[in-house]
C-alpha cells in the first residue's frame, strides 16, 4: 500500500494486524511476523510534501531535508501511534528499528513476531 494518507494507512495497518493475530492464533507455524513502517517516509502521504511517491522523492530539497533529519519527528510520531495500535491487537513480541535520520534510510520498521 502506498500513496495513501496517514489515517488511511493507519486504519489499514491496524486491520491487517487484527487479521495477522487471527492467523497467529490458529496457525501451527512457529512464528508469524508483522512488519510496520517500511519506507513510510516516501511511500505514505504526509511526511514529505507531494501527493504521490514520484512527487515526494522528486520534491525540491528532498535529499537535503533527509540528511538534515527533517522527517525524523513526523515519522517517529506516526510510528509511535501505529505501534501502540498494532500492539493492542497483535499479541506478539516486537523488535523496533527507529528512523534516526540516516541519509541512506527513508523509513523505519517495527517487526512483531509471535
């Protein structure tokens, strides 16, 4: 899912976590992994200006703003919100890799596994 607004992405992610929990509860698999937040900075609307991924990656100053850490706070704020919601419906341990402003990284990931 990409080029969607933050609220739509949030709702979709929480619904997917509910489905993953249902699968986890009946699965004989040893581990179910749920990943949240991969490449959200560029793929989701609302962190970087632009209505689609090409506009966001091509926006003036994108690379400079990335290197300066302009997107760290809005991304981490979103990730904190979605992580709380996902943890409330997906019963799993989690491993979080927060975005810290690396010029080579444009997203963050929360991996939850049961």
